[in-house]
C-alpha cells in the first residue's frame, strides 16, 4: 500500500492560546446542542474530539470570552456547513447549494430568518456580530461571505461536472473556499483591532493577508490530501498539481510544501516592506499582523495536536493514489 | 557570444488600433516639445521612432481623440520618468526619488504646482483627467499612482543596497512597478466604461486585472531581459529567476514564458467564471474586459512591431549573462 511522507513544517512565529479556551469549548458544545447540530452522545463525543474551540483560541489569543465564543461558534458553523456538503452531498448539488447560500445571504443582508439548523444558528451568530461591528465592518464581512459562497458554488459545479480545476484556477479560488477572509475581517470585532480602510486596503497589507490565507490553506491541503484522495475530492492543491503535471502524490506533496514555504518567506519579507503610517497606526497594524501570524501557527498546531478531525500523522497511508 | 531565443507568444485576443493614432502621435510630439522634454532634432527623431501613441492607440482602440491624447501623454510621461530614473540615476537615489514623487502626489492630491518639466507636464495631464473623471474615480487613480511610486521606492532601495529581490517579492511588486493599475483605472475616463465599485472590486474581476497586468509585465520582462542584463538592472522576472534558481538565462526565459502562458490560460478560464450581474452591467463589463484584452495584445504588438525603444528580435545577443 503506497505511503506518503508529510514534510516537516516549521513557522518562525509563536504558538499562543487564549486563556478562555476551555470555557469557550464548554459554551461551544452547549451551543451546538442547543441549536440541534448534535443529538446523540456519540456525535457529542466526536464533537469533543474535534476541539473546534482550540482553533479559535489559538488564532485569536487575546480575545475576550464573549468574542472568543462568537468566533468559535462561527468557525464551528463553517465546519458544520462543510460536513453537510459532504454528508448530504450538498457539495455536488450546485443549484440547491445556491438556494441554501442565498438564504444565508438574506440573513446577512436583511436579517431574514431561515428555519433550518444552519439558518437559526447563523442568525444567532450574526446577531452577536452585528452588536460587535459597525455597518462599515458588517459590509466588509458580508462581502467576504458572499465571496466564500461564490467559491463554494464553483467547487460544486466542478464536482457535478467532474471537472478537475487547473492549478492556476485552484490557486485563485482557494483563498475563498476556506472562508479565511471572513475570519480576517473578524479580527476587528474579535481582537478589537481598528485600522482605517486605506491601511486594510494597502497593497502590501492585502498581499500579507493573502499570504497568510495561502499558507493556512496549502498546509491544510497537505494534511488532508490523503483523506481527500480517498474520498475522490479534487479540490486540494496536492491533487490538482498531481493531475496537471502528471506526477506522483509524493512529488505533488513536495511541490505543495515548496510553494507553501515560499509563501512563508514572502510573508516575512513583506512584513519588512510595510511602510510606517505613524506610531499609533503602526502599533495597531502590528496587532493585526500578530493575529495573521497566530492564524498560521493556530492552523498547524490545531490540525496536528488538538483535533481528531483530520488525524494527521507524519506518514500517511494512501489508497487509490 | 551567448545568444538567447525568445519564445513565440501568441494571444487568443484580437489586435485593434484606434483610428486617431497618427493624429494622437502628432499631438504627442507637440506636447513633449511644448513641455521641454525634447529639445534637439536627434531627440525628436528618437521620440518619433518610439511611437508611444501607438501603444495607447492599441490599448484603447475605441477612445475619442481627446481621451486618446490624454492617455498617450500620460503613458509618455511614465516613460519619461522611467528614462530620468535611468539617465539621472534617479532610480538609485531613493531619498531624492521620494522627494520627487512626493511632489507628484501633491499635484494629485492638492493641485500644488511643481516647477520642473515632469511636474508641469504632470499637472497638465492631471487637469485634463480631473475634467474627465469624478472624485470617486480620482481617488482610485490617486491610490494607484501612490502604489506605483511606493514600488519605485522599493526598486530604488534595492538598487542602492545591491539587493536582488526573491522571485516571490518580485512577483508581488511587479504589478505596481509598471503603473498598469493606473492605466486600468483610466479605462473609465478614456473608454467611458462605467462599472459600479462592487463589480470593479469583485474578486474574479480583480484577479483578471492582475492576470492582465502580469501578462503584460512578464512579456515585457522577456523582451527586455537582454537589455536589462547588459545594464545590470535586476528588476526583471527572467533575471530574478536566474539568480534565485541558479539557472541559465535561456532556462529563466523559458520559465518566465511558462509562467506567462499559465497566466494567459488563467485569464481565459476566469473570464468564463464571471457571474452575471444583469444584462446592462454584463455589457459594460464585457467592454472593460475587451480593454484588458487589448492591453495584452497592444503591449506585444507595440514592443515587437511599432517601437524602436526595445529593438526586440527573436534572437537576442547577450553580454555578461
């Protein structure tokens, strides 16, 4: 049976964790039970092992308890949507998926209720977020969610038509399919980092956000490539590289790791290119950058050490590679 | 003496040219004479051979005469600034360069005059542009120029400190060093294409603009790599690839061509992914896309067939490669 060796990944950034992590986990398990995501002890045991609150607590290490719960619930909601896409094969039914995500957009834009587990729980999250962020922030968050849903439709269309995207297409769409831009927008309301629009839109800041996003997503693609190869999903950088270049899975893993490491180098190089915007703004921007860095290590630490969701090992057994 | 073979580049887009091209050339030569850029018959003969108006006429094939002259003068101004960077070694003096570009930013932001050839001519262009574009457009154009100047400072800092950028850094900064984003903003006022902000900011539209920019700039880097290698400038994708990967110039040319062709493929793939925004907006967006396509062919046709500026041949003789 073929095996692949996962590359060793080391980041030049610290690993931090929020002091409220266990309390947030308690709140999160209550929240999924209250909204009807989890209905059996077995499902709750699996949920406990997923330790979603740890991802949020590592990514947002300085958030207050209420804010940490809000973002942990939001990220849990994204995982639940992802599971529905897999389990109910929603991820293949692109027309029905568009109907579902239109409902979520109506929640975001008009607070129109949607009477499903995902709909009611999303309204609950969005109500708390609206209390935390002003209308300008809300508009940015809504846009990032709209882009996320658009990328979900793209994936569903590919699955329905059995299309393997090109590497260039995949790299273009990948930053959206993980919804990480929504999490980056959330930095303002969760870690209380307030930056003027022209700083957030500065091209070096934007490229740093994209680099953070690429690093997180491509690392995920490395961790999950064996599982996704088994499941037949092609939306993974390792698998699109393997397909397009006609190389082995191990070679594709190595190429993904090379691209990932280049992106880490780019991140550290671009940090040094940031101009000064004045002492106060620079301090705030440094807090923003710190959350980007903690997202990078959070994703790795959570995937490797915390969660039972991916069961990542350094050597993976692959079937049908 | 080592030679390199330039790859054959073919685009799946039409080559068009504005009907006012020769009249715009006449206006442009009068304009450079009036503002004191050109003071000798020899310089005017060289200017004539550069045929800058042809680049603008190919990129903006449907612009009216006044608009075509405005953008031809603007692009000529950029070339004149570029020449000053080379000839007066302004491109190495990063502190002085910042002083110069601060003056241009003051023209853009406050219409503050700058009493130099570049300053007076820039004011003349900006006055015409302000009459053509509303304040929202002006803000976008100013931002694109600010990003362009920031990237010039980055290049100057590298030259002063003898730094060869990494490929990742170079690819990040290259879309700005060519000022092409400013030309893309100019589509609104030159070709009268009016798109709402959320369409211009749509992530697929943005990636299409970046792809257009990368295609134009990387093609330029291929055409000019022999000249820039001779001049010792490292700000060229071919040359940073050669340096970072320790490969031959021909191998680096081939790799640049591969990246360039991938970007063309991405452009055509992303065009198909654009969602519909309603019949009227779709029509306007198609006009916008048509200018992006004509920029791509304009750059190639002008570099190869029109201008004497680069003297591009299919086989280049290289010294000190």
